[in-house]
C-alpha cells in the first residue's frame, strides 16, 4: 500500500486541480462526506442505536483541514446528530474553499463557537461536557512547529474527554512526515486520511495516535497517483508472497541456498544458534556456523539441523585475524553470508570483520557486532564487492551515523534513508514498524510484530532469515523486506499462543512455519489497523 509525505500529497492535489481540472471544492466535499460517514460508523460502534440525539463536537482550524471539518459537520447534522463547531481562530481568517463550507455551516444554523486565546484553560477544559463524540479537524499534515497556546489546550481537552475521536487526515499535532508528536497530539480512535496514506501515520508514535486508519477516495484521478512515486510502501501479504515462492518440485538442498553464518563468542553462543536456526527455518538448504574453534563443541550440541565450521580463535573465545582466509575460502562456496551475531568487539575480531567485509564476494547480512566493529570505519561498506544488508537497532544505527539513539528514534524515516544512501547498502532499521530501505527505492514499512519481540536474540533470528532468502536468490531489498514481514508474523503467532511478556526468541523460531502458513493464507497483521474506504 502506497504512502507519501505531506508535501507530495499537496503536489498530487495541485496536479488534480490545475492539470485535470477537478475543482478543489469537489475534492473537499468528498472528503467532508467521507469523514462524516466514518464518524457515524464509529459512533454507532460505541453507542449503538440510541433514541435520543447524540451530540458531536467538531473542532476546526482555519485551514483546509478545518474546511473538511465544517463540511463534515454539515453532513453529520443531516444524519440527525446535534452538531456544534468549535473554531480555533476568528472566522474572518478562514479563506478559500474552507470559507465556503464555513458559510454553509452557519447558514444551516449549526452553532459555530469561536474560541480565543484569552478563554483560558479552565473554559477549554470543560467545553466537551455533554458531547458523545469529537471530530478533530484542527490541523492537517502541514504542521511543522510545536503546538502551543489555545490549540494545545484544545488537544489536551480532546484527549481528556474520554470520547470517541475521529481525526481528519492525521491526528492534530502529529508530523505527517516523521510521525513525531509536535508538543501535543490528539489520540484518535479513527483517522480518515485522504487519497493516500501519509508516512507519519505509519511511523511511531504517530501510528499509535492514529487508531484505525481509513484511506478514502476523494475523487483524485487514478492516473495522478500513477504520476508520483511512492515514498513508502506498507508491506502487504500479497507482495511478500510474490517474492517468497515455493521451491520447484524437483528441488534439492543445493538449490535452496547455502548460508554461511559467522557468529558467536564466549558467552554469546546462543546468538549463533538462533541465527542458524532462523536461516534453516526460513528455507535455507544448507546452513553452516563459522565459530571460534574453542566454542565448536558447544554449538554442535546446541544445534542439529545446522553444521559448524571451527575457525581460528584468539584464545578468548573470539574469532582471530587468522580466521580471515579460511572464512573467505568457505564463503566462496556459499550463496550468502551472515556476519555478526554475538561476535564480540575484541580487537582482533574487529580487524577480522573489517577485512572480511572488504574482501567477501557474496551477498552479506551484517548484524549486531558486525555493525559495531564497522562503526569506526563505515566507509569500508562503500567499497563492498557484493550487496550488503545492514540490520541495526537504533543504538547501532546511531554509532554508524555518529549521532545518538534518541535522534535516530525521533526521525527514523531520515535515519534509514541517510544510512542507505551514505553507505550504498540495504538498511533494516529495527523496531516498532521496522523500516527497510535500499537506495533509489521507496522505504518499506513493516506492519507485523509486537512488543513481546523486544527480547534478546530476536534480531539474531531475523539476520538468519534474511540470509536464507538472500541465499535462495532474492535481491537484498526483497530478502530483507520479506524476512522482516515473516519474522513479525512469527512473533505475532508466538504471542497469540504464549502472550507477549513471556515471549522469547526461540518462540519466534518455532513459529516461522506458522508465519509461512499465514502468508500463504493471505493473513494480515491485526496490528496494522489500516483499511481502504468501503462505500
């Protein structure tokens, strides 16, 4: 499902109006009705069929978002609701198509209460008493600065009301590009967004504030959308299934991909084992763990479906520089390499990692300590001899970009694209709504997964899964996006059986078969809450 930034959506609107001749007031009218229909549905869900009139408060700003609110108020009144409009600016400041809808609203006798900065928080706090629902049409996607003053007081009053809230296009206070909360933001039950998904509705925390997102057709010609590239794509099961094809009837294990995983150190053998099992469960035909030789016996006991290759050891349970040549030699006989889970940051291991990345000629997933050992010399990635996938969590991403985890989390959208473009790699920025980006492509946004997956070893499983799909011949972007989707789907299946709190990485491995089954059945994640407009 296609998503765009607010600036691109404005260009789409402009093209529809100026090139195709669709009047702006027509687009606004379609949006108004869609908001009213969605609001009625939500009110009916909450209150059922009541004998007394239900009261709806519509909170409007002076821009086009407010215009959608004025028109929605009109339609809701026609549906039999008692509607009051609260305008957060003088009516004289409303212009264009929004002013047309404001005039009609007033002509219909719908109360329009103009609020002032001097009203004070005590008055604002109580204005929704006696109402049954609120439509938020205060700000649209063009908001940039932090919300202050009267608008902030209104947002806080909306959130404190406890009423069902329907947001127009995006919850007021959410950045449409990054999903950030700009000081304060409305918590909506339903968000009705126009034409296409906005990126900020897909990214946390915006996704948490949006509630159920309904994408509505407001009459923009379909070919206008085709003239603009998606900036983000929400991963959908049909797309992932098109990448992950069943094997041929006569396939043998050599056809399914040979994956070489360089992982593990003293105290971190579990990372190697989980990565290996993730690759095996994701369909790799042959998986070999390259581990420090002093740990080989441990790994042979821990895994049975995965082979091991003991490599020269520093004497401290970590890979030595002397492991480089045998590791490169073995990699040449494989289809994909995974480098890093539990590998340690030993001085010799760091030298091994940097030399291996520079010389390896096979598609490679670099995870965990693989990334950490490159953080002081990430320029090595630019000269890699084969496609590279980086799988950082926010802390590892911060080290790569010489910033802080907080700054990464505040703008995950820019961070993943900056890393991909800087290093010429496919980048998987892990976390809620994992982002997958490869230069020149849209950012894929993953809707599957749950908070229970925030547990040690979860990322090791994912690295192995990406390696498996690379080994089966998918390109770096497809392998990464498909593995992330399946990994989250496996986590969702595990959470359904065991709950989120007790979930461990091994549960994800055990449920990878269930994830494939659900993919084939076309099941979507309930965590997504995004739907197209129906009627």
